[in-house]
C-alpha cells in the first residue's frame, strides 16, 4: 500500500481526499511535525515507510530534469527517489 506524507506546503485536506481514493495519506501537522526542519520530516518518512509529497524550491531542479528528459511517457512505471537537494534517482517500479 502506498503511504504518503504530505509536506506543510500541501493542504492537509488532500489527505482525506486521497483516503477516499484508497490511498493512505497523512499531513505533516497530523503527525506532530508542524514547523520541523526537512531532515526531521524525511527521517519520520523513512522510519514509518512514507513517500513524501512536497513542492518547494528543492523540487525545481528535479522538475527541470523531468521536462528535459523525454516524451510524455518518461515516468510511466517509474518513480523518482530524492536523496537530497540535486540528488535523485529515476527507477523502474518493479512488477508485483
């Protein structure tokens, strides 16, 4: 099951809407991390098996990379794992 942790720049109401679609999602304020630095949020996500949903200045280089990397299906069946600012890896999603 996908587990999403919504960063503070994403509306917490999205968690409920995702839940209606069968996706487990919680917002940073809901887990007691409001106002905490990114590394604390990333540690929480790692420890609790969450993918982080965010959009902030750190994501801009990644967005540029995606736009420059090919056609419309560039990310079909793939994920982007972000390790740090300007450090990421595009990987194939394994078949079950």
